[in-house]
C-alpha cells in the first residue's frame, strides 16, 4: 500500500496544533477568571484586616499596650480564628513563612509590632532591640502610616497602617515614601545609630546634684532628697542622651520659678526604666497654696501612647486623712522629652523648655520639658506631701521640679 508521507506529516502537524493552540477566546476568559478570584480574595483580606484592627484597638484599651502576637486576640477579641488567614491562603494552604510568623496559631498575616529581637543583619553592632521598638521609632519619623499588620500573599502587599488605613505597596512599604523621606533613615541601623557602638550600661556613676541656692524661696519645693538621676547623666541607658543643656538652679520657665537641679525618674515597661521606682512617696510640701506647678516629661513614649494615663501625683493634706489625685495623661500633661515628627498639636500641652543633646541632634529633633498646673480646691488647708506615681505603661514619667503658688 502506498502511503502519502507528506500528507501524513501535514495532517499530524494540524492535529498537534489543534491541541496546542487554545480555542479562540479561551485565554482571555482564563485571565478574566483569575482576575476575578484575585479581586475577591483581596476584598476578603481587606475585611479581615478591618476586623483585626478593631480587635487590636479593643486589646489596647484593656491592656494599655499592643498584643505580642495576633494570636493574643483569639478568642476574646476575635472569636473566629479563621479571620487570621487570608482568603488566598485558604485556597493555597500558605501561611506567613518567616520567623516573624505567629508561633501560636496558623496565621497568614505579619504582625509588624511583634517583640522579636532584631537580627545582626539589621543592627550588627548595637544592643538588643526589638522589632516593636524599631517600628515605634519609624513612627516618630513618618507617623501612623507605618504598617501594624501586612499580608504578603497578593500581587502587591496589603498593609494595615497603625491608624487603620489600608493601602497597597511594594514588598518594602518604605519605598512609597521616597519623595518624603530618605528611606535609609527608616532602617534600624540609622534609627538606633547613637546606640550602635555602645551597649547600654547598667552601672551608674555616683549621683551628683548641685546644691540648692540659699536664696531659693520655700515655695520652690526642695527635691534634693528625692532625685535619682542628675541632669548631666545619660540616665536612659544611651550615651549623649542627657539634660545637661538645661540650665541648673532657679529658673523662670513658662512664667513660673522652678528649682532645677535633678531628675526623679519613675519606672515603666522599658527595661531601661525598670531600675527606677514605681512610686516616690512623701515629697514634703508643708505649706498652703492655691496651685502646684509641675515641671516634667516622659521617657520611652511614642505617638501611640496618646490619651493614656502614665502616672499621677497624690496630694496629702496635713489636717486630715484627705488626699486628692492629679492624673498625668500623655498628650495632655506631658509627652516624651524627645520631640517626635508624628505628633499632632495639642492645645492642652504647655512646653516650658526646649533644648538639644547628642541623640536629638543626630535625629534632627529637639528635647523638651512640659509644665502642668493643678488648681487646689482647698487653698486654706496645708498640703503635707505629694506622692509621684507611675502606672508602668510604655511611657515612664519623670519630674524635674515642683513649685507651690
């Protein structure tokens, strides 16, 4: 039998082409279907992020701090743990694969404020710092656009900002800010640059406080017996971070005379502040007055402490067992002594003094102290003493001077 070889090859080629080539319109339909799936999964992920944000806010209200992991929100604040899994991950079976993934529960979201220590690649020569500390310092430069939660399972990363906004970005969200800030300034090595060469020391030099001016009036309360840090000491554990630029002695600040010679620092959550007491009791006043003026500020605070109570003054009267409490609220009575770029103006705050030191100069910012005035409802009753108390939140208050009027 004679076979038409040429015709056989032609027929085979046409048959193979019919299998290899999609039917007209098949590829566009497949692309459209994938686009639909992508859009639905992104929309579902956005809904999850909104639930997570509300849960974080509720947790902060109860605990006065952020959770360590998103799993801390389950089940009290998030009843359905599947909220922590992006719809795309439910389809693909993927979760957050890095060492920053939640250690307690399947979770496809990256919690940026987890307390994991930074690696040597991030901060090669510095003391141990956590990711949370890094993110808070980023907020000091660029504000609440810093993501608190990220989903890295979409074509673009989906970011939940600290203030609740949701936005897309490249893998490095900082790249969207190149027109506003030098991205290198947001890296740990730059943000912790002042600390990079010297680990914080737990040893302190002997406390040296300037003597009180003999001409200082009795209403300028003598705090000599209560100071636990000096003005020229880097008492927060990092070098070149002191109040040596603050003039010592009797100073007029924000229209009030103060006896400025030292610092009474209280404890907070930071490991650097825990060596200080939670409470300093029995600061002697022993006079009648219509007002008490406090010159003070906080350490280790950030914009996310706004509205939180960080401490208080307990006023004890001499003639009875009565006492009154003067709350210290972050953003109303004081803020961190290092100015932060992310702060919003506050009509309640009175800045009594501004200056600079090595740390603030490196960050191109300033340091400051605040004054708060308490109006006494019992001006004809002698005040015996005042207690200075911390709530041991993130921001740790410190006191410079008290003046009775």
